C-alpha cells in the first residue's frame, strides 16, 4: 500500500495529532476530576500532578498540531481552485454542497477554539499546580474548558471525517 504526500499529511493531521489529542483528553479529564481533597495523599498529589501537567500540555500541543497542519498544509489542498479539488467536488453536486457551505465553513472556525481552550487549561494546571485541590472553582472551570475544547475538536473532527468521506483530498 502506497500513500501520497497528501495522504501522509492527512494521516499526520487526523490520526497522529488527533489520536494523541484524544488520549491526552481522557487522561487529563480523569486527572483533573480526581484532584479533590480527601482522595489523595501528599505523595499521590505529587505523582498525579506530574502526569496531569504532562497530559494537559500534550493535549494543548496536539490540538495546536492538528489545527496548524490542517490550516496550513491540508486545507489549501481542499480549497484548490481546480475542478478535481475536494471543494469543487462538493460544490458541484447540490446534494453535497451543504457539506461545504455548512460543514467546512463551520469546521474552519470551530477548530481554532479547541487549541485555545486547551492552552488555557494547560496554563491553569501549570500555574496552580497542586493548589488546584484547594481551588475547587478554578478546577471546575478547568474541567469545563477542557470538555469544551474536546467538544469543539470532536465537532471539527467529525465534520472533517464526513467531508473527507464524501470528497477526499487527492
């Protein structure tokens, strides 16, 4: 099986950075949720904070990697002004034109929110560190932003997968 350069970049964008993002989200969410008084010993807090910091920073980096490779590498191929481009393929068929009009246009904007929110969460975790246990409101805010970041990425990823299924970048 051979992959073209565009297919490799699609894999790096979606399956590489995207998979890392999903893994980091699961670990980060569990780590943030479990930072509650009474559940952890001093040794447990130190060990858990190291993992949590690595996880949320990795999630933010993966989110930025996904958005930057999508915006600057994969997306220009989608938008090429040639009859065989994915965009032209979608727009040429009235049944799939909405995938571009709604799906791609919305995806372009929603996707950028994910790394911004993930970076905010990474900052909160690194800045507050173990004191997140005492600052319940800040911890709950970080969890909310973390879930929103994941939700935005899930919407953008799903739209990207559906659009790629209908009109792959060639």
